[in-house]
C-alpha cells in the first residue's frame, strides 16, 4: 500500500508540473497572437490612407501637404475633400517646379577672380608681383641667399601685420612707402611703418628691395629706426610694442626705379617672413585737403547720425576725402561709412592691434579705455599710414576726431582760410611750415540745456544745435589740431608733427580771429578736469556754424533719408518725383524754444 501511495503522489506531481508548463505556453502564444493582430491592423490602416502618386512617398512632402491642407478652410465634408484634393495637387505642382535661391557664382569663379580677391583682401602684400614671378628663379646670387618669399611662407599677425623675428626683438610691420620728397636729405628711400617690442632697438637689419623685371633683390642695410613717441609720455619699457618709422635708402644705381616690394631681414641672405608692397601714388596734380581719422572704436555706441552731419560739414568746408580706420563699429556706423565710400568721399581701412594685444570685440574696447598709453601708441600707426599713403596727393592733411571741426571764422571754407593764413605766416618767417595749428575751444553738450532747442533746426543736428561754447580757449599749443604739410612732415602725432624734414618742425599758430578748433564733447578731457569748471561757468553763444545751416541741414537730411534712417522711403510718383522736404525757415539767433 505504501509503495502504491508513493507512486501515486509522484505521478500527481508530474501531472501538475506539466499543467503549469502548458499554461505558460498558452499565455505566450496568446500574447504573440495579440501583437501580430495589432501589427496587421496598423498595416491595413496605412494601406487605406493612400498617398498621392505625385508625391512619391517622401515623408517631408507629406508633412508639407498636411500643413497646406490643414490651413485650407472647409465648407462641408464633400466640398472640403474636393478642395483639399485640388489644393494638394496645385501645391505639389508648384513645389516640383520651384527653384531655391542658391548662390552659384562661387563654383564658377575663375582662378584670376580668386587671385584678384586675395589681392583686395591683402592690399599690403604684392600678390600680383609674386604670382607673376613665383615660377622664376628669384634670389640673390644663389638659391640659398635672399630668395623671394612665397606668400604662403609669410608670417601674418592679426591679419594686417607681418612679422619679423630677430635675435633682439620682434618687428610687426604694417606698410611700406616710397619717399622722394625734395626736403628729404637721404634721397630716394622706402620708409616702413610698424611696431617693435624694443626701446631704442640696436639689432642690425637689412632691406631686400624687389624691382619689376629684375630676378635678384637689391640688398641695403637699414638706415634708421625713427621713434614715433616721446619717452616722457610713458610706456618706455622693453617688451611693449612701440611705434617706429624705419628707413632704407635706395642705392644710386636704382634711383630711377620704384621698387615693387620690400622685405626686412636680420641677415642679408635670410628668406624673409614678410613681404610688403611699396605704396606710391603720385597724381599729375595735387588736391586740396584730406582728413585722417584714427581707428574707430564704437562697437555699441551708435553715432551714425552725428557722423553724417560731421562728414557733410567737412565736405562743405573743403575736405575732398576722409580716410577712416575701422577697429569695431556699430552696424549703423558701418552703413554710413560704406555709403560715403561708394560715393568716393571716404576711404575705410580695416585695422587690428598687433602682437598679443586683444582684437576680440568688447574686450578690445575695454583694453583701449584702461590702457591709455597703449591706445595712444597704437593710434600713431593709422595716422602715419594716412600721411604716407597721401604724400603726393593732397596739399594739406588734417588729423581730426569725429567730434572736432576746424572752423573758419572770417573765410567761408578751408581754401579761403589758408589763402588768408599763408601770407601772415610768410610775413613772420619766409618759409613754408610743417603745420598750421588751430587752438581748441569746447562746445560742451550740456551748455545748451539752459537755453533750449532752436526751432528751425532739427534736433538730430548736434553741431547746429550746440552753439554755446566756453568763453576761453585751451592754452596755446595745447590740444591743438593742424593742417599738416606732407612735403615736410616726417612723423605725426595726434596734435602736431613729431619729426620733420628740412628746417625742423616749424608750426604756425593760426590766429583765433581766423579759425578755431570746435570740439563737441560731453566733458573736458581728463587732464583738464579742474579748469573745466571754469569753462562751464563762462560760456558764450557762438553761431559761426550757422552760415552753413541751410546747406548742412539739406545735405544731412537727404543722406539720412537715402540710408533709411527715417523709415522706408515711399515710392516716387512716375510723372514728377516728390522733392525733398525743405528745411525749416531760419529764425534769428535769439529765437529759442
């Protein structure tokens, strides 16, 4: 009996285990059937929603069509379906025939066009000369001596500078210029403008001159390093980049030729890491007046409207061209600059700071504000580049900020002013001067607030509205600005020449009854904080600028309208275009709102 019971229990256990396994198997089968059913249902559902054969099954096209159909209004179910079908078909046809706007000019550019663009981008590099001679044996005596450098081997620094490393200092070179002025005692020469991180550099260097049609360079020793700074002004330390004008004489055997380019090296046979185009522009006749402006640093400050008024006033006074250097500016300022450049009234040269100095927007501005002496030393590069680019083009060059104007008091313009000044200067000393300086007087921004605004002058005309100035001028030779004589000036500072040709840096002070430097500022310069209180407390009305009022308002307003500063320009009537709005009728100088 016990054996029978054991067999029975064992059998029952096996049956139960088999039943459990069977149940799990059934559940799995049911789950698989359920998933399969759902998949088949989804497939059938997709097959019912057929896609228009024109689309080709592209899911992006279906998305576009779905958006189009959803945006189409429906009146009822049947008409909605028909309208949807029509709209879908029409949209598909328009999409299939559409052609996106893609610039295809780049892929069709010729090699010549690419080379011309490089030459425009690097105007200081003799790209065309190198292209013409790159496959020729260009060296001095043998291939290991003074070989003409490839433009791919040049060492650029911050885009516009080229580098020369020496055993005693690093040179950052900016420009090279041909100088054959009659007062220059060294004869025909090339002057190279740059910065060196040494004070009173002693390293011996050489110039490698390259002439058109000549396979080997002409080697000459560098003659001098002319320091464009006074050590008493500060920053007189090794390691800080200092502004210099470097001179190399052209040998007598080549006095009749103008070199195409020049490289500087430490040893005569070195292959240079710099190669500068020698600039020389000598028109048949000289023009009158040019204005040079230091590197503009107005990243966030929009002075565009004031800039238009300033440029137009300079044009009225007689400035034939304004040369700007651009560090970083507000988009509206850039728009103004490009406008005048397109008219031939301005030249805009991009500029960076050399060496390890910052060129990141914003940070560069902070650097220039905090490091004042660094800022002033860097400014001497664009000032002197502007002088040397225009040595033979203009009779006079003025270095002005965009808040300064040399204002004739008796004469109408700068030409009449100089016609009156020159006889007075010659009567004192019978020689032409290196410069003619004009004394500074402040037209401070807040002096007008006690008097209100002038009714007949738009409020955006800053200089015309601000006609109250300090009664007293700044001291003679202090904060002056000059008309520089390019025939005599060798190096320029912001306010006066630092070194000159001929009989030295003679500067004639223009009488304050003939002209004044009208300086439009919110406050005096930092060094005049104490005396500025006196300037504010003693002010007088000076409406000299109003003799140009109507012309200046019309010119400025027309330019602002053209550039869209008053909003969209309405289309003119086809028969008779609408004339510009006439400026407000003049009122007397006493009529103030």
